C-alpha cells in the first residue's frame, strides 16, 4: 500500500510533467507559426553572376514584381515550337537544378518557361505570404503571354508548385493543366502529417481543390503510389471532388522525386502533348 506522502509526490510529478508537455506544445506551435516559410520553402541561393549551363538553347529572363523585386526565369527553346510549358517547380533547389527537366518537353516541341520564386536562385527578396506568391506568378505569366497565345500555353506544377499552378489556371485561360504529385490543400497535408497541430496556425493554405473547382481548364494528375512526401490519396480525392480533373495517372512504385524520368510518365506525357 502506498503512503499518503508517496501518492502526493507522484501526483506532483505527473502535474509537473503535464505542465512541461503543455509548455513545449505551445512553444512548438508558436515556432511553427513564425517559421512556416523556413519549413515549407527550401531555396537554393545562386550568385547573380552565375552562368547557367544547359544543353538546350535558352534565354535568361528578369521579371519585375509589383513591389519592385527582380525574379529570375529561364525560357528554353524547342527546335520547332508549337506552344509553351509554364512550369512551376517544387519547394527545394533552384533553376540550376530544375532546368534539367526542360528537355523532356522541348523534345516534344514545346518551349519551357521556369521561374525561381522569391529567394530562390537569383531571384530577389523572400516569400512573405501566400498572396504575394500568387501575384508574383501571375506577373510572370502576364509577361510570357506577350510572346505566346494563351491557347497554346500548358501549365505544369510539381509538388508545392501544383497548388500554385492550379491557382494560376483558375485565374487564366491556358490550354491545359498538368499536376505532378499534387496535394489536396496544404491544410489537408498538415492534418495528414501533423494531426496534433491546429490548422488555424497555417498561414499558407493553398487550397488546390478550391482552385480546381473554380477552373474550367482540363486537368491531368500524375502521382506515384509510393510517394512518402505528398500522400497518393491527395490525388485520389482531387479526382473524386473536382470535375475538371479528366484523368489521374498512377505511377506504380514511384516516389516523390524523379517523376519526370519515369517511363510511364514519359509515355503518357508524349501522348498528351503530341
């Protein structure tokens, strides 16, 4: 039988432990709220004087944002162009790495424009909020529309770029939208991966499902069923809930990275773009 003094000591220990857990949880939530940009966006910075080196002909472009920041972009040229791929890349790296993807599409006679978001590569500034990010991408899109008829523009988004691509498509009139490893929303991603964190802390919602439901653009989804970063069920839900989604192409055994080189993806994208 426990003595009254021992029972009291155990209760005090439990109470102290509970207080520590609560304080840690509160501090974690505060850190997550104020450090979201560092957790979501993982840019690689490049020197301004870096000379890109790609096997495909390209032009380096500078896009000025509404608040005067200069964003870096690359326009890759096909031998005989029948349109433009406006490509929004993932959350890590820079155009120095992502530029290698362009060859997949120039071989199919599409020019490719890629943009480094604020703070990525040679692009100035840093991402401060969701609306700023949307506005920057729209500004870049407006620039390429000066050279390409929108009926010949296809928007492609990869990973974090899928929600951005869906938003862009919903506000414009491109020919087609292609999403590689899309998320239902960042809110949904947070619920899935960190269910103990309240979603109201998330300042970047990026509600892909809402943008697709506002859009009238034919949309194709690609997703690997072994994706450990953005769970495959995200695409399944988008296919079910969004009428504009024509097709979900499941890449068997594919993870999150390297989708562009997947043989099944290559075969499917050739049919889509030819």
